[in-house]
C-alpha cells in the first residue's frame, strides 16, 4: 500500500492521479476526506482509499499509516512545516513504512539562503537517519505558482519581480506527480535524489514577452528591489509576510545561482516535461 500525505495539494493530488492511473493501490490522507473526495475526478476517487489524518495529531497519523509500505510526503510550505513533516516521519517509522518519497526543494542545504530550503535539509537529514529507504525529489519553481501573477496581468498588464534578467527553472506539478509515481513503482529508482525542472529556464522579461504574445497585448515586467517586492506582495497581493519573504528569497537565489534545465525527468520517464508555453496557453483565460 502506498500512502499519499498531502493529497489535497498540487503535487500530492498529481501523484495520486498518476498512481491510480497505473492501477496501484493508494491511500490518500486528508484532514477533510469528504472535501478531498469532492475535488477528485471519478476515476481517481474510485481507485483511492480515503483516510482522515492530521499532521498535528500523532494518533490519527498512526491509524492512517498502519499497513503502508511506502509514503509519499509533501506538505505546504509554512512556519510549522518542519515540525509536521518530522512528526509524519516518526509515525511512518513506527508503522513499518519501508520507503519514503519526500518532496524537498533546490538548495536544501544547512546554510541555504532560502529559509524553507534549510527546513527541507533538516527533514531530509532526519529521514536518512530513521531507517526507511529515502528518495528525495527536488523540484524547482512550480508552473502552477505563476497563476498568482494572473490578477496583475489581467488588471494592469504588469508582472512584478526582483530577478532582473536572471532565468528561473519551472516545472509542472503534474510532471512531479508522474515522476513520483515512477519512483514509487520502480524499485530500481528508490533511494535517489532527483532534481526536477522543465525543458527550459525563463527570465521574467522572457515570460512577459511570451505571455503578451499569447494575449495579443503588451505585458511588461516591473523589476523591483527585493525589499520593494516583499512590501508589494504583503500590502498589495495580500500574502503573509513569511510567504512574501520566501518568494523574494527564491527569486534572489535565481539571481545568485544561474539556473539551467536538468534532464532527469526525461531520462527517467522517457518523455519531455510539460512546457511553459503549453501551461500558459492552457490557463490563458485567467490572464485575460
């Protein structure tokens, strides 16, 4: 049995759909299983065992993880993420889980300039010391996060950022799900650390030029100082301060460390990852 923790999120949901499409027995955990059930398509729901579980409730975790051999672990970034992920790992070990696939982040290092990545490093290190086979996925920026730019583009034709002309790797959450399904069903892939990107890195000027061409009207990039972008995200976009700080840190990482595409996804899955162009075209009505 494979358990998916974080099945209501973008990567957890994508992994759930990829696994059920392969006909693999899957148990999806959620604090609100009825709400998760309502969000799943009929084929995925029919092949999924739903269980209630809360990362803040160790008893519910142990009940939900009993009988599982593998765990896919992804949780939303947040101030409590490290504590919750560590608690999930402890429960998984207690229940006899033998393989954990953890979604981490680039630059998951003890001295990373990105606070969330430092937290991922702590969880990775703990996972490797607990005993189960540890597989770590390190995806770059999710294409799905670009949808947060849609209101600014729709209202004013503007994208705000603090990356100058630096390029950023993007990856579709659905490709992360496909890759996770591969490492959960192909034993020879277990135990690796895998960076995941799309086929090309883009700068914000390139992104806005592409988006403008698709929309048939100009879209401009307004480059801000890091502190200005953080203030904009808090006061204009309504993000909590920790998340605004995280966005700025990710963008500054791209400035400090040149990002180039990695071919891991294609080598393992045998297909090209989804492109930025295809993603924007698919979601173009949101930017109009």
